[in-house]
């Protein structure tokens, strides 16, 4: 008998914390990417259609925090890389111009394509346009003053900046020209370029408008370049406000919590690779606790594994471990966000939390694991304030990514279970 076989009975009996497979981290890929097969298949079709010269739309992933949008975005990027596409990824930030980040992403993408291009001069010409685009800064209109030296981009591009292409200072004109040129370089080598943008709801209005215009132009040309964005549920409204045709311009995919089968797979598949099993009642309780949200599935799975003495893992193990998982979520997932809010903003969210539970019951849910959207007029009434006086708090919370407005006159939390967390906190 081999030494590994001799150890197998102990492996089945004890659950080793060192071998804990779960990964509750921001953007960290879980050991089993469960429940996302449809999205991966759709993107494969998009890449294949573009490779064959077929028209396709850019892709937008939307959903609450903690549903795995960043993980999925990174996985889609890996699919593009496996097909030898040039790719680059950025994370949008409030108040930051898109010009330099997207230039850096395209620089990375074209560097991936350059070794396969037969004409180095063609690559150099594009890099000159790219450098001009990035260094132009954010002035408006041709002939505007160049940005200060400290604001100039230094990407390590040895070629001189081009003139007369993607350097007008008008981001919409420049981005259309830049992306068109990038797509042309990709077409030369028989592949494409994919730009991945996380937290896309934070892109400024002018830059969103420019992105929409560029994607529109590229789709009309059938050019092999797509943008894949990920953002909060109100991202479609952000795009629609920039360009009315954006509803038809992008393919939208809502990323939601996992159903029961997928949640069980996310827990059981990595455990089985470590010769550990779950009892059915343990899985029932884990789904009840996590609500199927991927981040919570990983958090509760990790805590339960660390507390379970042996396989199979039982419901009693889950109950013992749950307070630790909840304490960790309270600090790292909920508390860190709550601390970013001012006293006025916290008051606003507390009112939302109370009302969202009432609304959830009224809608027939009756469960404390969901937070319904709340009318802003109801929040004002609960706080004894005029709605206009609460607009600064609401707008600041939207800007901080703590709430969103999916429909006019309503707000909801961007973080699952955030209302439940607030309802447990002392006023």
C-alpha cells in the first residue's frame, strides 16, 4: 500500500484547516466557478462570431456587490487571451478621466499582438497615436492648451507622439479614432482586441458618451474590438443617459445570486477534491445563511470548514461557525462600507433599512434576507424631512457606491444583506 493510500482514512475522518479550499476575497476566483456557464458560453459565441467577421455587440455585466462580477470579468478576459486576442483591463474611479487608463489598457493589448504583426512600422504608428491620445489630457476642442508636464502620461513608448489623429482634446472624437486604429491593428493579425472595464458605473458622463459613440462606430464597421463592462445594477441607466441608443448597442447580462444547485456545487466540488462531504441539512443551512450570494457562500464555507472536526460536515458545524462568518462579514464587508458614510448618510441608510424590510414583507417576500427598493419620498417622510433636503446624502451615497437608483424615485442597497446588517446595529 502506498503512503498516500495509508493516509486516506485520516483524510476522510478529519477536516484539515490547512486544506480549506474556499476563497472569500474581493475579486478572488473561487475554487469552483459555479452557475456562470451561460455567461461563459455567450462570450465564447461573441468571440467566435467576431473572428468570423460577424457583427456583435459589446457586453455589459450588471449586479449587486458580492455576486462575482469581477471574477467573471477576469474569467472572460482569460477566454479572450486563450483565443490570442489582445486584452487590457481597467477599474474606473469616480472623478478620474478615462483617457489615461484606457490608453494603458490598449497599450497592453497591442503589446500582446505586436510579436505576431509582420509590419513593425504599423505598430509604431499606432503607438504614436496612442501616445498622443494619452498625453492630450482633458482639454476640450482643437487647439486647447496641452496638459501640464506633471499630468503627462509616460507609458514607456519610444516613438514620438503622432499629430492629427486622436489628439483633438475632444474625448468622443479621439476615442473613436483610437479604438478604430486599435481594431485595425488586430485585424492585420487576424484576431481582435477586448477592453475590460470594472466598476463601469463610475465612468464620468463625457467618457461614457464617448465609449458609447466608439462602440457604435465599431459595430457599424464590423471592427474586431469589443468593450466588456461590469457595474452595479444602475449601469444600464448610466449608459442610457449618455446615449439613447445604448439600450440597443450593448448586450446586457444580469449577474445574480446562485440558485440552490449552483451554490451546492460551489461548496461541494472543492470539498470533494479534498475528500470531504457535506450532509444535506448542512447545505440547507448554508444556503439559508448565504442567500446564494457567491461572496457569502465562500465566507460561510470557509468558516464552516475551519470549525468542522470531521467529514461529513453537519448542520451543527454550520451553526457553530456562522457567528464567526457573520462577524468577519460585519467588519470586512459591511462595516468598512458603513464607516465611509457621514452621520447624515448613515441616518439615510438606517431609514432605508427599516423601510426596505417593510417593503419586502408588503411585496410578499416576508424574509429578512432581501432588501427591497424604497421610494425616496418614504425615506423623507420617515425622517421628517423634505425630500430636497436629503438629496445631498442620497447623491453622496450613490457616488460612494453604497446605494443605487434603479428606477426614478427609488433607491436600494448595492450590497446584499446590508439592510439586515444595519437593522442589527445600535442607532
